[in-house]
């Protein structure tokens, strides 16, 4: 049978022209404003390949990656492959965004659509409104809101908007900020009489001959009504409080908590936490309650400490749930809880005479913020706070008892194989990230089990599990460690052929040592470039109940690394490194400074 097949197949293979599979970018892909970016895919092994006329190196397995120049607007990637059987051509149409540059020289005008803000904005009396637009450099500019007074604007060169991800992905260090001229900035304050109602912003540019160029937004600016409180309830269990619309994630509030809203900016509402501490939340995460609702400060009445077998529980009773934030102390032995919109009424704190919690003290540093300081006997392993009705329960876990000879004995380790149902990144040979994540996760799990650990997978095989569900499953299972396994890809405009390799990510300070220890083992064992050790705002790293970290052992989109990732040898190496890093963390609890580890040769084995 076998022979027959070969006889039957060979003539077909012999007459076939080279096949070309351009995996990335896909047809119709829109790239940001980049001058060059990467493409990858595969061809019939042994073919000679060019991309837009430039020769591209093809791996023995047929995979290729190239960095090619792109032009603005519609762009065609033309691949030509040839072997002794013939030639094939593949054309892929994509588009590239126009660079956010300024007006061509010699023209005087305000760049259309450049006035900011250009979204509904409503703030209270006396608050500052910042206005900017882009226009011809070197002229005079002003703006006004509705029929109000004109305000002079000044030209303030500003750093070019750059995709910050690229700064993290291209490891040369932050590039020199390129400063753009022609950005005009001004400000005024919201009127005390609350008189702005759906006003437009008008901007004016005047050239040296006195010619005026005008542009305006639609009606967007209003004064936030302040006589009554606007009360809302958080309805989204994955709500995020941000430092500014679309900027940093700061607090992850539970749903069901009532808050006072006092401003809006585009898709966001502003909520007041205490004093001048405020935060921004997506409008879709809230429901505004009917007018007339009020929200007086909550009372923080009573705290008690209960010593359980594996943790201490600090129970704080409030008159209603409020937004809280937990700050771990730098020594790992202190926790500070901020309770916003609350006043202390703490005459009693029931404390155990002895136990894991040494002391709890309180203060009221702001008129509507209560702070509880919790001193622990020994460094904590993890913590987690949750409301049970109006009682905030903070569970704090001390380090588990570890036998230095068998450090993994009975340790509960949750392994998260990234992605599924989505594929994650796709390699040049169409290797799916979710598959190699799962293969590597299983190898790690097998090793840990032979060392005595209990292993739990946040997903089994092709099971579809949402990203927020995963850390939750690890908590429900009472995991001691959570590790998430991924394989990396680069954003458009990056240079993966020059910048790639392994990287490790953590979020909480108490996870840093574990993550760093694993990262060091990658350095020792993977023989790939060190792509970096990162603080990362990642869902899989944000659960504070156990030390957690995420690894990207290699770039699945880089042909040589994709070949490695698919190999048993490499998957085994990665699992070994993670086990060794965990072991060092468990037995030594500390690691030597990262600088002391010599870098190995950075080529593939
Ligand atoms: Zn991934």
C-alpha cells in the first residue's frame, strides 16, 4: 500500500509549483502608521522567495519572516516563489494608516478633526477645560466655548503619539521622543454659574497677514449639575477604575457598590472617591439611579480578626459597601486598606492575643477616606478581599510550610494554558498558540506531579474558558501558585527578527521574586535572547491570593522560534526552567540579583 501511494503521489508533487501561505498580515489588514513592519508565512520547502522584489530567507521547514517597507494608504504585498517546478505569485492587499503629521508647509489651516476634546465632556464649576488642536506652526491661535470670551492659545511642541507597546517590544531602550511643532494648547475654567449646555468649541488660527482660519467641534461641552448628587451603582463585575479616561488601571471595584458621579468625558464617567481623589469608569459599567438618591459617607464600625487553619480573616463591618484599595507594604509584612467614601467609628477591634495578625490600627487621613493598617507576624503569601453583604472580609495567607527536601510536596499549583476558544497568535507554519500553550502546560504539570505537587489546569484541552474565569478557578481551587503559559507575538511596526526571545511578567510585588526566579532559569536554560522581565497589567497576574506570573518562552511568529516551540526538546526545557525557578523561590525565598547571571549565547541550539 505504502509503495502505491508513493508512486501515485510523486508525479503530482513533482509537477507542483511552490505553494505560498502568507499567514500575516491577513487580507484587508489595517496597519497603523508604520514605515516598515514584518510579514510571515511559509512556502514549499526549498523555494526561493522574494517579497516586493527583495529576497527573503526561507527556513528548511519552509517558514519565512521578512521586515519590509510599507507605504501609506492601500498597499500590496507581492510574494514570488520559485523552485525547479515553476513559479507562484501571491498578492495581499492591506492598508497603512497615514502618519499623524501636520499640514504641508505653505498652507495655513487647522487640521480637520484635530480639535480636542471632541467628545461629550461635562465637569463641575471652576474645573479646568484643556483645548488643543493641530495646525500650521508659527501662527497665532485662540479658542472660545460657545459665545464666551476668546482665550489665547500657545504653540507647545508635543511628543509624537507612539504606540507604547513598541517601546516594550523593541528592546533598544526608549527611542528619542520626536517633538512635533504645530500643536496649539489653551485652557479655561468651567463657569461658576453652570451655564454651559451643549456648547461647541471654536478654534481660530491667524496668519501674519491677518487671515483667520476657523474650525469647531460639534456641541459637546456642558456643565455638570452639582446641586444634587448623581448616584450610580456599579453593575459590571469586571469594572475598572482608571486614573483618566483610557489611561492607567488603578482599582478593580466589586459590582453592586454605589458611587457618586460628578463628570463625564466621552465613554467615561468620573466618580469621586474621597477629598480630591477621583477615578474614571466606563459608562457601560454603571447604572445611574433616579434623581433624588443621595449617598452619605459610610460608617466603618467594627473589625475583628479570626485565625483560620491556613489564613487569617480580618472582618470589617461597614454601614454599606464602599470602594476599597489594598496597598501591600514593601516588606511583605504589612497591608494597608483604603476605604473610600467612609468615616471611621472604630472604638473596638477584636484582636487575637497571638496569631498571624500582629496588630490593626486605623486613621482618617482624608475627610472621607478611612485607612486600616494591618501588621503581620511574617511575610504574607497572598491575600484577597471580598464583600459578604456589608462586611469586607480580607483573607491573608502566610507562607505555606515547605519541606526544603521536597518543596513541591502537596503544593497546589494552577497552570493556565493561555487562550481557547481563541487561537492566540498563529505561527508561520500555522502553529496555533493555544495548542503549544496546552502542550507545554501538560509537560509542566507532569513534572510537578512527579515532584509531589497537586496540579490543576484552568482549562483542559480545547475547553473554552473566558480570561476572567481563569484566575477565579485558581482561587476556588485554593491554588498556592498560578502560572500562565503563552507564546509571544509582536505588534505591527515592531522588529521581531531583531527583538524577540523569552519574557516573564508579574503584577503584584509578592509575585515578583517568583517571576524573577523563573526568568533567571529561562536565561540559564533557553539559549534565546532575553526579551525582558516585566511588570504587566495582565488579568492572569492580577489575582493577589497567590503568587502568580505569566511566561512567554519564545516568539511563535519568528520561524526559528516557532520550530523550537513545536519541539518536545524545547517544551521540556521550558517546563524544567519553570520548575527550577519555582523550586528556588520555595526553598530560598530569595534570589541573587539578576545582573549576576551571565547571558548565554543568544542563538538557537
Ligand atoms: Zn497569548
